[in-house]
C-alpha cells in the first residue's frame, strides 16, 4: 500500500466505510487505533450473553 492521505475531519467525527468486498475497507480501518474502530461483531458479542446470537454471527 502506498501512503494514506486522510482528509480534514471535525473532532468527534463518525466515518463509515462502505464498499464492495475487496475494496480495502478493512485495510484502511486497520490504520486507526483499535480504540477508535467500532465493529458490529464485537458489539454483538459484548451485549449478548446468548450463545445462539454469538454463534449466528460466526456463520
């Protein structure tokens, strides 16, 4: 990958990465600190104590 150039963003911004499979969304997200990346799968695991919900995420 070449050098990434991020646009100016206001403080406390929410950035949503949308695109087709293989477009580089995960690659770009991996350049941010983990504490700043919100993952739907991680949230489902955190808020649910029901194994069926956790296992359905993995399928």
